[in-house]
C-alpha cells in the first residue's frame, strides 16, 4: 500500500496541494501542509506540487503471487430454481474480460434442487459450474453461503470474484472478502483487466459526485459487486459448453447457528428495474399528492412510476421505487423524469436508459447533461397537459 | 442485554460541487450530520433496552469532530459513546474500517448485539456491517425490516428477492436494519440538558487489543484509489424551451411509438 509524504525541505508552502485535495485531508500548519486522516493516497497533491515536494511511499506489504490466482469466478444467484438475471450479466462481463487472456470463466451456484439451473448456466460460455445442492441451502444464510463459496474459491483460486449487488450479494461478498483478507469494491460501473491481472474497478464515490478508479494491488482474489442492469448478458448457446461439478457441502454449513423460521412469498410488487417505461418524480414535486400525476402518466404510457431520493427521504414512497445508488439501477426503453435535478448518484443509476426525456424548470439542472431530450419548463404544465392528450388519444381510439 | 450501535458522521448534503476540469471536490465548509440510516439502528437499540442493566453504547470512527454525533446519540438516550480517533486509522477501506470497528468493539467489552444502519449516505457500499460480523466471527443478517428478541437470540425479518424470510440468530450477532423498521425519535431537549456534560470516550489505536498500525487505515487497506475524476457528461442532444414543448413531446412520443 502507499502513503503520501511531504518532503519539508523541498516544500515552498504555496498551498496548491491543499486546494487540489478532494478529501479535505491537507491543511496548512506553520507554513507547511500537513496530511491528516482523510488521506486516501489518491496522489492528486503529487501532481499539483510544482516543487515536487510530495512523494508516494510504497509500503511493500506481503504481496501475493498473482500468477497462482487465475480465472474469473461469478457467483450465480438463483431463487426457487430461477437464475437472477444479474448473474448472466456478470458472466457476460467476465467473458468479455477474459477474451485474449488465459483466464477462464467459472461460476458457483448454491441452493436446494438446483441441477436444472446449473445445467442452464453451461449454455452461457462458462467453463465450469461448481454446484452446492442441499436442503440446508434452501434459504439464504450469509455464514452458510459464505462457507460454500469459500470452498469454491479455495479450490479454484480465481483472480477475480464477481458478485451481483443484490440484497443477497451485498450481504455475502463482504463476509467473503474479509475472510480472504482482500479488497471488495461495491457497485462497480466499469471493469477492465490489466496484464498483471489487476482488476481496474470504477465506481461512483462521495455520494456519486466523482468517480473513483480502484485496484486491489497486493491481494487475491479481487472482489467486486455490480448492480443489476449495468452489464450485458451474453447470448445463450444451444450447445452446453461447460460442465457441472457437484461439490459436497463444507462442514461449516451444518454449524451455522442461524435457523429458518418461515418464508412467505411477497405479493407481486411493481419492479422498476424490469419496466420498459418509467416516469420518475423528483424534488420538483411540491406535495405528496402530486405523485398521483406521475403515477397516472406512467399508467397511461403502460409503464411504472419511480422516484428520486428526496421523495423517499420525505417518506412519500419506499425505496422499492427509488432510482439511485441507495435505490435501484434502471435501464428502460423510455424514462421521463419530472422535476428531478439529476444528482450524479441518480444519473449514474439511469443513464444507460435507451431514451431519456427530462422535464425541469432549471436550465442548469445536471439532468440535462444525461437527457436525450431536455425540456426546460414547468412540470405542472407539461405533465397534466400530456396526461390530457393521452386520455383524449385513448378515448379517440376507443371511439 | 448489551447493545452496540455503529454510527458515522457524513456530509449533511450530497450536493457537493465538483470542479469539472480537475475532478476536485469543492467542499468549502460543508456541514456534517449523523448518517440518517444509523438513526434507525439507534432507535431500535433504544427500544430493545427494556430490563435494568440493559445498555446502549454507540461508537464511531472519525476525527475528533465526530463527537457531535455521539452527543446527538446521547440526546436520543444512548448510555455511553466512543469516538475511535487516530491519524493512523485514516484512509481505511472496507477491510480496514471493519477491522478497526471490530477491534474497537472488542476492546470496549462484550456485546450481545451489534446494530448498524443499512449503509451510509457518503460511501453507499453497505459492506462494513457484514464485514464487522465476519471479523468478530459472529452471524449477521442484513437489511432487516423487523426484529424481536426470542430465546436468547433474535428473530429477524428480511425481504430477500420474492420472499419475506424470517430467521433466528442466537446472541451475539450483528444486524443491519432497513429504514422502514421504525421511526427514530427526535433528540430530546430535556435529555439534551441532562447529557450536555456527559463524557465522550475518545480512544485510539493504542487502546485496541491489536496495536500493530499496519493493520489499520491506509496501511491495512486492500484496495487503493488510483485516481478520481469527474463523471463524463454528454452534451444534451436536444433542448426544448418554448411554449410548444408539450405539443412536441406528444408528437415525439408518437413518432417513437411509445403511444
């Protein structure tokens, strides 16, 4: 790991490094900068220093032999024998990362009665599917699941482990990464592989105001989570290309102190990640009842409605309908945002949408930077107007 | 029952400006607050404090200024509060942060239950809670939307994909809670006066069981931030400003076959 050090005898005390620091980790003290606990060694100050008085000290830790860890492992998530689509998207990404390298793509699948699911995975270009199939895995327990994936990792020694950033994945991955004493980067939006097998991970940081490029330089495996609908699933091949390896359960599964009490299916709720058309309400809505208008427009267009974070914080709706880093990522065919300013943590979670129409009063709103069509105007005129036109259109059709 | 609640000080607003040329965050005097999701964890802890001898302890890793949120927790009714503050703890990633918190919790004492908010509003990773549980070697459940004490353990309700799952975990265990689990109380003025001088413990690396600085902060982190940059922004492809926007929008949706 690295540490930033200021060489006092070279420092001119100009203060440029203090201004350049994004982490507020540098302060002038007695005419010289002082680094405090906020420093993440990003190196911005090094580039800012004209006197070349700032250096990065590499503290050489115990570096792992990277050649002993090869391949990419995807944690495949299934529910009731149905694969979570994020698993296929991760396989797609892993395959594209592996192209032109010696890495192969493998998956690990856990659950009860999952043979069909494991066979299905073999049609997506994976080399092997490690299957842990047991009634003991019929419900998710982070400790028991972590024991199985740990077993798979010890067998395969993959360089990279990709996990879907689902409720399950985000509970499982931190346990595993900690167990292997290695790095985990959450919610990556872009991944690439270096020749030395370092995974270059890009994710929104600081509430999404900036992007951070992160590596795990000294340890293996490198864990990353990716949200649903960020990567592309590969095409299914008719011929199975991989093989299923059935593994016996590690002993730790039986030792889990967590016991199952009950399972109740949730009433089929609207899933904004699955919708083709979304209408989104934002801070520009003045009162809770105005959400009705957003709902009505969504329903007239045959889509779902969603909200940005301020509305969830006001308690107008639950985060089930929230788009953003603390909500969901969406990628619909059409998205219409109404009074959403488009802070980057929102934009980062919807900017892959095929067609983006933004309505906002403020011509400077950041949402206009991601919109294909930006409408500078009052949502209280445009939305009711559009609703009236759509209704008239429907009636004309019916008539 | 002894309960520990992990809290964190975060910027009060996420509307932080970024210099688009340099990618530098412009955060001149941004105010701080307690991570809003931690309030739910603290509220649940206070509600579970029923029997004589039950205690709620809060702790945060951060600079000395983080005392402000411990004071806030006191005003809500917490019994004891810690700030884990040390220059050598800085720059920590998930691995080093969870290791620090686990060490700090261990050095304070034994707890039956550790509660965390589901995530922070600045990091947004939701990873530190489960990682603390792993370091301490105790079971955890994440995104818990309801919980109750039963048989020397907890019944936890989690919404996982299409199901509501109820599971039982014995103490000691760690839980991260959803925001709809309860409505946090407001800090009380009366309690505020009573706890205005209540001491806040500030401890550092030398107070931990493991005092090897290599395991903490930047040195103990497995990940490394190589660079930070402003998100790419595409220019708007079209911008409509006139009074005919509604008409154009309707026609546009029609042409694109959305209507």
